[in-house]
C-alpha cells in the first residue's frame, strides 16, 4: 500500500464517522419537520398529457419514502439529499376523472384528474384577454351560456417576475377550472376557442395553461441561456426588477412549468417589440429554441399568431413597424414544426386589445390539427411565391391557395406598388388565375415593387384562399439598403457636421433618416460629403459595427457632436434602427465614438430614455449622455449595462462636457416631481471630477446665466493653455453668449443673435477665438453652418453677426458641429477583431475572441474591473504575431468577482505599443454549477464547487481506464466552496474528477503534471 493510499484510508474513516453522525442528526431533524409538498400545478382538477411518461415531482425530507398510487398502479421513490424527488408515471390513454394519492409522512389526495392533451398558451395581453374583460360578456353571451364542458380546463399562471429561475409558480388565483358559464369570465378568449375547437374534433380532454404577461417584450420571456447570442441582454443587470428585464418573466412564469408534460406551445406576442422589429428576426427564433430546450422537446410544436390590425387606417402606409414585426414572425416559419395564424383582418382596428378573438382561436386549432396531429387540412393562408413585372403591371403568384384565390367583397384591397423611388401608391388588383393577382397603378408607370397588407391596420385586406384563410402580408422590396461602414480618415483642423438626409424627399416626422458626417474646412469649403453612418440591414460588418446610426426626422436636439478634450474621440448619440423605421419616444440609443482614422465604435448603448448627446473622457473610461427622460447618465464604454443616473430630472438637461477632468452640464427648467428634483437654468459642475455612481450635487458656476437655457457650450483659454477663462454658449432663445472669468466670477461679455441656432464648437488661434454653429429652421428645415470671429477674445465684448459659410443641400439639414478628431496613433481596433465575448461557464467566466488579421502582435493582456473603470490584469494569452488568417483565442477567469465583471483586452505589440478592445460584461451571479480543479503544486490541487444549499458531495478521481483511484466526501455550504486535495503517487496524465452535488452528477477532465512548477 502506498503512503498516499494509507493516509487516504485513515482520512476516509474519520470523515465517514463524522458524516454519519452529521447525517443522522440532519435526517432526524428533517423527518421531524418536513412534509411532502407538490408544485402548485399538481392539484385537483388538473389535466395530464396522454401517451407519455408523466413526471410527478415535489419535495420531502431527505431519505423519506414517497409513494404514489394512480389508476391502480403504485410507484415509489426515496427522497435524495437534495430534498427533491421525482416519480415517473406510466403513459396513459385519454380519460378520467381519476384520483391520485401521494403518501409519505403525510398524505395528499388529488381528485378529478383528466388525461388528454395539454397546451401552454403564452404571450402578452392579446393572449390573456378574458371573456370577462370589457364588452366580452355581451359580445360572447351566447357562447358563454353554452360553454359548460368539464373536459376543457384552464390553469392560469399569475403575473410574476424573478431575477433567477423559480422552481414553482406564484400562488394561483383559481387553480384548474373547467369551462362553464360561471368560470368562463376567467378564461383566455383565444385559448378557449382553440381548446373548444380541438375538443370538438378529437373528443379528448384539453388542458390549457395560460402563462401571460401584459405589455411585455420577448426579451423578458427568454432565459439567460437562451440569450447566449445576445450578450448585451444576457448580461444585463436585474436591478431594479422590471418586466422589461431580459429573462425576468421566463424565470417566474416559464421555468416553473417546464417539467409539466405538454403537447404543444401556443404564442401570441409582438406588439411591444415593434420598436425593434429587425432584432425580432433573431429574438423570435431564439425564443422558440429556448422553449424547446427548457421543456426538453427539440420538436415541440410551436404555433403562433401574427399581429392583428390596430391604429388609424393609412393607405398607402410607407413605413410600418407593425408590418415589419409580422414579417419577422413569418420568417420563423422556416423553423420545423411551427405554424403561423394570420390575424390582420380580424379586428376593427380601434382597440389594440380587440375582442374579436374567436377566429384567432379557431385558426390556431386548424394549424394545430396539421402540425401536431398530422391531419390533412388546409391550415395556411395564401403567401407570396413570386412576382414578375411586365410593362406597367406586376403579376403576383401565391402558394397555399387551396383550390384557388377568392376575395371578400367586390374590390381587392390593400395592394400597393412602387417604382425605383419606393414611394408606394394604391394599386388596382385583379385575381387573374387560381393563384395569381395582377397589380397596377396609373401613377406608377414602371413598377418594381409590390406590397400587400403592409400597414399597421390593413383592416380591409380581403384576399383569401378557398378555405377562407387570409393571405399573409408581404413586400418584395427590402429596407433602405446601407453599405458596410468604410473608415475614412479626418483632416485635423477641419469641422465635422452631422447631416440628416441623403437628399431624397424627407420622410414622415419621427421616422428615421440616414446620418452623414460631413467634413468642412473652417472657411466653409466642403472636403468630404460622403461619409454615411451604418443605417441599413447590411451595414453591420466584422470590424466591430454592432449597432445602427440613424437620426430622427424632427427638430429635436440630438446628434450634437462632442470632441474629447484631448481631441482623440468624437462622440454623439443616434438611433439603433433601420432607415425608414418609426421612432418611439423612449428606447435605447447608440452612442457612436469615432477616431481620426475614421474608426467607428457603436458598442455603447444608452438605455435610460432618449439620449440627446454624449461626451467621453480622454481615456474612454467614462461615457456621459443626456437622457431626455432621466437626466445626466453614465455608462461604461462599450457596454449596454450599468447605465447610472448621476443627475436626475426629466427634460431638464441639455449638454455635458469634460474639461480638466471635471464634468460640467447645462440645465433647463423642470419642476420637481415625486421622482425628480427641481431643475433650474444654470451651468454647473457635476460632483467632483468625473463621477460614476450616485446622485451628484450640481454647483452653479458663479456669474454664468440663470435666465437662459444653454443648448451647448465651450470653454476656451485666452492664453492658449488649459486655464479656461472664456465661456461661449448658444441659447434656446437664439443667441451666442460670451462670459470671461475675472477674479473667480464669470462676467458677461456680450452676445450676438443667431436665429434657430442648434450647436456650437470653437477654438483659439493666437489671441482670437473662432466659433462655429449650425442653424435649423423648425418650419422649413433650412439649415446652415455659421462662423463668428471674436478677435482679441481676452478683452473684447462679443458683437457683430454670424457669417453663413455653408448651407445644407435640399432635403437635408445639419445638427451637430465639432472639430475633427486628431492624433492618428489612436484607433478603435488595434487588430482586426471579429468578436470579443464573455459568458458564464461551469469553471467561471469564459472569454472568447477571434481575429481576422494581426500585425506584429505580441500578447493579449486580460483586464478585469468591478466598475467598468478600474481595470487590472488577471492573465495573459500569447498572440500569433503576424497573420492574415482567422485565429480563435479563449481565456477562463476561474475566480470572477461577485456581481458584474467587466473585461477588456489589451493587445500589446512586440514593439511595446498597445491598444485596448471593447469592454464586455458578465454577471458572475449568473454562473451556476461551478465545478473546477486546479493544480497548485506537484501533487496538490484545489477543487472549487458551487452548491445551491448546504449539502454533502461525493468526489471520485478516475483514470481513463475507468479505475477509481480516490473517493472522498466533502460538506458543502451554499454558494462557492474551495478545498485542497492531494494526489501523490500518480503518474502524469489525464484524469477525471467526478462529483455528486444537489442531486446531480458532474465530471471534468484535468491534467496532473508531476513536473509542475508554480
């Protein structure tokens, strides 16, 4: 016997005696206090899924025997160390009612159980709407009176939110209820008609579990695991708890029911995602995959409702976010075992929650009959197959027409066509064959594109197939195309302006328009008018462009440019939307940061209301922005998380700037509310330095105006150094004002009038100051770039007038102005990074990045911070040197900090030069099931295991032949546990560490190195 094994046997004996005594005490205590408990789903009147093995689960004292008697059969299990037991019942045919008895130290009897088909019916309020809502009792009076049917039952899950997945649903209001005139008031209208139709055809009990939450976005319904490809969502903080938090609804309303056996999943949602319809193309498939993963059914039938019609009728409607959501929903039909119900003609359109739900439920049933039961039925409406232009007409060919196309009424409605200008006109449409429609318009001589029912409310859409199923909405065009962003270097000393529009007719108000960064000399000569920002579906590229940059067609102040004090970084805010989409009054914004070489970074997101402008610190560690609805906010560079309000007040802030490491802000007037303090007109310092947490004190600069709202301002130094003694600002009253710092007080030095002034920048040239502003007429949208020269600025009083040096082209206008970024040694991407991501991993946090090319690269230093600002090196990965090939790298942080961790790559060249990457964030609290082993000396290792409760873990070390070399037990506390083990006398090689924790088993391979040197 080796010395190692002798020591181990002695240790094992001591540990076993200790654990036996502890276990006896533990079991005795639990048996004395614990009783069998069942989840709230498993109650009287429940409907169980037929023809499948049925899990029944619950909790009991450790070691307690649980018995279930059901349909004449008995089942038994012993409660494991986790305290959670499961018994699988044999498959059963449809039938009932039955009684189930669950017995142990206590007995639970469940009565009136039916076996049939069970469906989860989920989504937002249009799935939730009850018969008892609004005019439902009168609208459906006849159906309610005839609704008595004990074989149709509903279980409604109450509204709930959670930061982590729950094991049980919130207490139920009613439990399982059978349909009847007295109970139907609590039934989902859509779900009831769906269930009723299925029951009438198949004559088996139908159970519907309605898990709905009004007014919610799909992001809240997807688990953290399901958001793995959306790191900005997966790593978002859950504080404060809101129904818009990613995964918050999933955790409370899907996770607790995932073990209940179901036949299919019915979904009606999307209204609340109309502001990000393009992203819905990716989010919706991710949700479907997540539901199937959580219910452990890769082919779970998923039937969904396309958005119904709502809002005022606009015909033709050029841009429709709702239609784009419908389009994104239809794209999901490429996923196997899915079906879609069209509903854009079921409602009057006057109510976003229409009561006309019966056709929706019946169409869901029809789709289910095909996808779930395999019946030979027509379940889809007509959909686009092709379109061909001939002269002034377009012929549209449809599929899924049954025996042929039909129209309801005398005139075929909701077809529009457009030429190359994509301005759509109402078209004359005629059914010309069993599956064809001919479309034309007298005002479109050369049509290129055709649309059908492309509107928020296409209520008179009336094309159907022979089964009376409506045609899907479609378009043959695509969103206004963009091009992959191309970096174009700036010329130092030139001016940069944000220009809205490309010269074509300006769209409807509050619709997005393309943004260009135009470059002018200080004399007004244009130098580069062709620098488009990414604003189309194909504008994303592999060099870090992750968000779109478009403007809102309005007179609102946004996209004001700000140049960092060291002149390296130009920044502004924009919409993360496709050109042509409607802009909501709230929502996240992109913060764009640009360097002298044209390098563009869009990875920073302002998610606290509408962002008006942004400014950055000299080292890019801090990004501040003005939120219209929240106030002055901070967000770490290149993150979408941890947005912090540091000076609160709705609509009370105008612009921010950083000088000599101090943050300044200009404010408007905002009355005090329950949520915000009073804001007054002033120019102030914000706290001390550049704060990143907490509500800061605003200290007015003495002497600066308190009777004017300053839209944007600059400090200049008359002596040409960093002692700023000149203040210039443009006001909402149409002035350029000047102040001089004298004996600690700012003294007024005149003003000049500049009508419709929007923005301001300036610089010193010797003793003279040059000021530049943009103007924008709110009625005509006429826009100019103007210049004001303030000679001998240190002693002069501002007077005279502004000189127009450039005018915006027709159908375009200027917003912001700033000097071009300088210092070409700074760039956004030190190497051609394809991506840099971080995600939870069983061993900690795993970082992955990929390069497309590298030049003279030496190493990657992995930096980590708890606050997104103070980074420290935690590891190094050697780089490839010089390469034009795609290379993948990874690094695991085995000991992440509690809470959110921020990570950044510092790419160090072989010559010592270095540049930092974007920042990624991972919430370490999301890291579950940590199980790792790390060698610390020649024969010593440290094992780290997480446990969700105090428990005992059995550990084994096994070689690759399957021989068990070591066995031991460890008592674990809730959370992370770390302890050493010694593996002496074993040869170098690969081994397996196995563990049983919380009722589950885990295993990991590791390498033992007998020549290990720390």
